[in-house]
C-alpha cells in the first residue's frame, strides 16, 4: 500500500481531531478538503473534483463516500476501511446518500462540522448538501479545524518537506543552466519540471509560473511561451514537490545584463527578505511578518510595486494551488510556532518601467527562529 505515514501517526492525528470535536461540541466532521483526507488517512486522489466526503465521528467512525473510480484508489493509498460508493446517473444527488449514511450513524439532531471552504464542494454541491441536511442536523462551518493541526509539521512531514526543498534547488540549477538569450520558456519549464521528476518528486499543486518580457510582471501562469531576447527578464515561481509536500521558490533572472534600476530592486528584495526572516520566529504573528515586509519596502520607496501579502504556509497540497493556510498579510493573528513551514516571497512589479524583481524562499520555523530550506545562493544571477 502506498501509505506515507505509520498507522500510529494516523491514529494519533485522528485522536487529536476527535478530542477537538468534543471540545467544540461537535458530533462529527464532514471533510471535503483533499488535504484533510490525505493528512488523516493517506487517501491520495484528484477525485475530489466530484462530490466526495470523509466522515469522522467522535466515536471514531471513519467512512468515505466517493465514486467507483476512487474505490481502489482509497484501498491502495489509505487506511480507510469503510468506503461507500455513490452511483453516477442522471440527476444523481450524492448528498442524499450522505444523509443516509449519517442516519445509519445515528447523527440526527446532531452538531456537524463541515469543510465548506473546499474546492470539491462546489457552490451547487454545497446548496444540495444544505438542502439534504436541512432540519436534520445543526451545521457549522469548520473549514480550518484540521488546518490548525496540519500547519504544524511532524518529524516525518519535515523529512518530506526537506526532500521537496532539495528538488526545488535542483530545479533552480536547471533554470540557471538554460535561461539564456534565444531559449524558449518551454525549454526552461521542461528542464525544471524534469529535475523534480528525475529526483522522485511529484506534480506541484499548481503550475510553475513563468514569464519574460512584459509577462515577467505576472504572478500567475499563462500559456504564452516566448523565446528570451538578448536583453530580457525572466520571472519564475516554482516548487519542489515530494509526496505532495511543497517547498517553493521565486526568482527574477535578468537576461543579458542588468540595469541599475533592476539591481536596486533586487537589493530592496534582499533587504526585505532578511527583515522578514528576522521576524519569522515563534511568538510573532503572521500579520507582524507582513508588516515588516511592508515597512521595509515602503521605506525604500516601493509601496506602489509591492503586494498586499508576502507569503503563506506550505504543506501537502492538491490542485488547484499550493497556497496553504495561514497567509502572511496585515492583521493576521495566527501566532507562529515551531514546525510551521512558510514560503515568503518578496515581489516588486513596476508597471511604469516594465521591470520586475522577485525573491522567494521556503522556511522551517524552529524553536529559536527559522531555517531556510533552500541551500542555493540568494545572489542575483544574470542569464
């Protein structure tokens, strides 16, 4: 079986969640986040794009409701024993099937926690779920209940994150080798993703972000692929991924030569990243890390070029994105703890000059501070 954690670790995770359910007066948790299912049982699939629910009760019942294509997926990748199948047919409503399972569990008039903030629970499916469970039980949005546990990584998870970081470094080495004038962005992506796969890694939870020329100012993947010009700029955001655990990085590579304005932007990114590193430690809040980011960039006259967030937690993530809870933005009260893993990105997009500069690294929070997981230089590299 392709299970990446011991049965003891899964049992301990489930016990912690059950204890929290009891503390909050809940009788069961209905999970729709694939990340929750993976963390709690090892279940590994992209079948969450259809209606799928994992039920955990305070009595320890663990039941998966899914489609036929994911029956063996769950059997091969998880510790789930009780798997129910809803059948594809015209006007099928799996939420009614879910209600019948809850009836069998004796959960009428109970308090149910639900992960509403989940990509698999579309607006239509959420409406159907609420209609099916109307007057059946009291429903409570508990989308972050398991996120609060997942955000602190176990020793085994940290091992996987470190491996992901090694793969991210290999991808950057591949980019440095080929990112030169005349080379296609497609070639760069192929070399980077190939380095991750050749190292035993996985697909990332979202596409690598790449753009040159005017597209170097974009923070999202788009499908145009350019050949790099003699004087150009290339922005790349990527992640090494291992057993779905991510370690992300961000770089802008000037092509041919660098002008003074872009060099100044890099210096500002490096200074701001260092300031954020100093703040990313146990006892600080996520909001305070961002505030240091904003204060430093604003002092250097880059207020109009910076972003309104400077990073987020990373872990085992599934499509469509690798951004995890919580995010680094002003006022976020989450208190940083040892075992957190954060990607911090210093992003400058100057629309007036058409110049970009980005610098991003992933960090493991330790007892006394943090450790940068990427081991390559932070120096500005010209392609």
